[in-house]
């Protein structure tokens, strides 16, 4: 099979496995909804836009960690060996990134919808804020997929993933919060062009690094 067919095959496999074990997706959705509800019980009402924005991204950060950590860690060595014989390493990492992007987009849409339903909608430019959420979802998916692939080769994969993700995710969160805050305030969209450029650059760098690095990890 060529690379495109391999990627399509692997994405279809991911969807089928997720559909058969719905408890994983349902658990993540329950986590998002329950976290928003607990925040509502704690705050009742959020009137400060910076607090509203920061709390949403904190929820999305931990939801993405829970959703994407299992990308490689849950794969048994026997299954990895089977993939090694039928597909290329590039197809594996590309399919994981694409699937996790779709998963994060679904979770983000549900989380944002429920969050704005529970708390007062303070968005000055809702459409542009949703665009920020889309970029954030893609960024979380690409970063955590790459780090999950690296951490899966270690004994303590969960702890290593937290250590490796910290220096990458903090600058990403800073840019995302600034970008989304501009959208919340209803500022002119041209003000956020620098942040959009930085986010796109981060995604390009992370995906390119994944394609270059993962084949060496896959051979281990």
C-alpha cells in the first residue's frame, strides 16, 4: 500500500477500535462535562473575561491529556510489531495525529457548547473564538501525539509524558490564551494575526519533527 492508503487504513482502524470500546470516549466526555459542572458549583457565575477564558483552557488542557495519552501507550508490543510489518512509521504517526485532531475537535466543540451554556457567554466575537478553539485543538493533538509516541518507549510513560510536554505546552498555552482573549474582547481580527502565525508555525514544526523523529523511535 502507498502512504495515503496506509493512513486511511490506520484511521479506519482507530475509529473501529474506539467504536468497539466506547467507554474510553464516553469517559473523556464525562470528564469534560463533570469538570465544567464542578466549576459551576464552585464559581456559580464568572463575570471576568480573563478568568472565563483561562478556566476554559485549563479544562481543555487536561481533557486533551486524558484523550491523547492513550494513543501509543495503550498499544501492545504485539500490535506494534504487526503494524511494523504492514505499514510505514510515517503512516503510523500521520494517522495518529489526524485521528487525534478529529477527536479533539469533537471534544472541544462539546466542551465549548456546554461551557457557554453553564456560564454566561462573554464572547465578543464567538466565531473567531471558535477558530481559536480549532487551532488550539489541532495544536494539542499534534504536540501530545508526538510526546505520547516518545513516552511510550519508556517504562514510566505517564510521568515522562508530563515532563516532556511541559516546556512545549506552556508557550503554546500562553499564545492560545492571548489569541482567544482578543476574540473574547471583540478586538479587530488583524490584532491576532501574529498569534495565528505562531500557532501555525508551532504545528508545522511539531508535525515535521514527528515525521523525522518517529521512524527512529519505531525501529527501537
